[in-house]
C-alpha cells in the first residue's frame, strides 16, 4: 500500500455502489485496503431524483471505521440535516451551492456547520461557474467539484470540467488559502492522475472501489499506483 505522503491525492470511497447486505465488511475491507477518508452520499429525492440513505448508514460507517468522514448532502434543504449528520459522526458537512441559492445563504450554512463542530464543504454542479465560490473561500474548509450530474454512481467523468479545478487551485494559491479540492464522479485508475495534476487533492471513487470484479483493496491499490509521486 502506497502511503498518502507518497501519492498526489487522497482517495475517498463513496459507498453508493457498495453491497449494502455486507456493508460493514465492505467498509472494513476498504479501510484496511487504503481508503483515506469516507465520502457518504445523502440524497433526498428532491435536489436529485434518487433517495439514498441518511443518518443510520452514516452511523454504521462511523462504527466500522475510524477514518475521517464527510457527508455529501445532495438535498434541497441541507441545514435541516446538519445536526443529524453531525450526531451520526460526520466530520465535514458538504452542501451544494445550488441548494443554498446565494452566497449569503451559503455563508450562513458554513457557519451552522462550524457551530456544530464540523468542517464546512461546498459542492458545485457542472453548470455552475467556479467563480461563484470565490467570495466564499475564506469561510470554507473544502470545495467539491462535480465531474458528473449528481444523483447516480457509475457515470463517466467530464474531464473538461478539470478546468474549474485548475482555476480554483490558482485562485487559492493567489489568496494564500490552503484547503482540499475534492472531485466527485467517474474517477477511475485511468484518469486519477490527470485529476490530481489539475489540482484535486481528494478524489471520490465509488464504482471504481466497490464493484463486482475486484475487491475494494485491489481497486484501491490500482488507484494508489496511478497516483504515485
Ligand atoms: C453521485 C455522487 C458520487 C458518486 C461517485 O451523485 O455524488 O459520490 O456516487 O460514484 P462514481 O465514482 O461511481 O462516479
Ligand atoms: Zn458524492
């Protein structure tokens, strides 16, 4: 297993395509196999069409692995879920700029996350320009750039959207702000390096880690190899 300091980026598995009949075992396999943190996708059937899971599954992952845990809230009213997620063990609450609706509302949500003792992350959909987040960078702990339309695992990444990662990375450097840039959607071993070289420091990987052909540990080893410095 290649240690994180010898890799260009961290891997955050998403369990959306895991086998929920054996969830704790899948979590333990990925934990031992090189997952760096957890990325848990909460969907409400409104902000995105599907429903996924809520605080009970967050708590189950929390109980099965000690690693850092972020909740990606694809929900229309994220603030209403913050306390539930925090109490279940989420350490970073990632809400969508599109759900917040304005920079002012996003700033308020970030403050609510901090008041709960959590980090605040903001996610943006493919059609939202990255510049919309620039007035907020001083209040955030992470930006998550979607490379797919949110709602479903197993889609193909639009790598043209890495231009947003390059622009954000340059902006953060110019402002002297250090924070993770996370990308989400369609990350595989064959494109992971390009994502990290664009400036992403956390790569969410769902179907690349939890699929029928490979164990989570084997899949993570391939991703680590692709990211070796
Ligand atoms: C989709 C989610 C992603 C997704 C990742 O809306 O936010 O986290 O499940 O899965 P893959 O890696 O399969 O695109
Ligand atoms: Zn996600």
